């Protein structure tokens, strides 16, 4: 059963990777907290001659933390399981086995669309009497693995998730346990901090604080609508900047990259999109050699527009990324060096 589970999962992942693109929505790049429960069918097949197979039901309550990437979502958390198994054992007419235990659950799913997901689920059950039988030998850890599918429905401030999973045990001696479950979960995203306009407005103190702001906007650094993709010219420029930052690492302390969008679209979506644009710039800089541990990224959504109005030129100007360097010994000369690299494009 175990090899079959991972063979099917590998095939499903290969198909999904080859046939589906990235999903960027209001969930992407955000953590969520979920509370939920599962209910389903449980069966134990035994190889012990004096014992019959058993059937029953299982109930779970759990809390999970989830994180969303464009292609993947990962869950991890703790829960409480309760299951009841019934079967006939000669010479006893009927036997009932009840198990109550804590468990840790981890799962990783591929995002086929914004709402549909599929992947692997694993569960470690902690407790006594995890043999799911009547003998006195007791086991303290039960391991399970299987496949999981999920469908999510975004609500106004919450996220509703329905799941279905099939699991099999990996280490119960002389028996094989199978679980078929359906579940429902309700989740929310912790409050996001979107910086205010005042936090991103250049001030006269920038020179006193030895900082440099450098905008990537217009021309070479234009972002298409609803896209975080860098064009080849922009990527080449940023790689050159990354090489400069690596070779002159003693001239600066920290780089903050801020991504921005135009006003079209929901704020949550624009927050994720602006963050994705900042991350795209960061990736290109790191490719050139810029030190990762001295760079941070922020998404400002459409809160800090560079241009006002509902024209394409205003939208274009606001789809931008800004870089702010701090700890500069000579801000004016540092900015001139960056501008020179840009002008040489």
C-alpha cells in the first residue's frame, strides 16, 4: 500500500507540474491559521489467526498553520483523534477497540488552481495502545501516510477549506490500518502590515541617515499589468547591480526593496503582486552576488502611487519597484554609481 501511495503521488505531481502554471492570488505569500475536524471510515486488516478484521469510524479535531506559495501550500499542526473499531474474535462474539491519542500532521499540496489542491499527507499518532488490537503489547507511536485533496472557498475575511484524504499505517505490527476521511476547516490570515505613505516618502533626513533611494520604473523597468516578470534588460541591469553590491559591500549596510502596483484590482491581490515584484528584483540581485542576508522586501500594494489619475501612463508609472540603501558613507556618489550602471544599459 505504501509504495503504491507514493507512486500515484509522484505521477500526479509530474502531471501537475507539466500542465499547470503558477497561481498568484490573495493567499500567495501569506500564512494562515486553521481550525477543523475530520470524520471518516476506519478499517484494520489483521494477519493474526485468532483475530478477525475490524471496521469502525474515526473523528479528529485539529489546528493547523498553512503557508501559500504560487505553486504549493504546506500545512503543519497538532490534533486529537478518537476512533472506534468493532469486530468478532473467536470465541468472543464481539470486540470493540477504542483509541484516543494526540497526533502531529504535515501535508504538502500542489495548487492546480486558486482553489483546487492535491498532494501528500502524513500523520504521527502519539499515545498508548496504538496496536488497534486486544493484546497487552502496547505501541506509543503510529505513523500514517497517504494522499490528500483540498478545495478552498474564500470568504470575506476567512477561508473555508474542504479536504478528503486516504491514509495507511506504516508501522503497526501484524495489522494494516486504512483511513478514509473527509474534513472541513476554517482559517484566517493574521493581520498584514501595509506600510503607510509616510513610511515610504523620501525626506530630507535621508542624506543625514546616509541612505539612498533608487527607483526602478518606466522604460526598462516596466511591469506588465498583473505581472511580476522582469524583462531581460531589467534582469541584466539588476545582475550588474548585484555584482557591484558584492564587490563594494563595504559601502552599504542594508537594502530595502519595495514593490508597488497601480490601483486596479483588490488590495489583497495587489499586496501579493507588489511583494512578488520586490522578490523578483531581489532574486536578480542575488544572482549577481548581492548578499541575501542584507536585503529585505516589502509589498506596498497601490497605497503609495507615484502618479495620480486613471490613465495608462499613470498606471504604468505606479507599477514599479524602489530600492532604498542605508548605511551609505557617501549617498550622492553611491547613487551616481547606480545611475551610471543604469545609463550604460
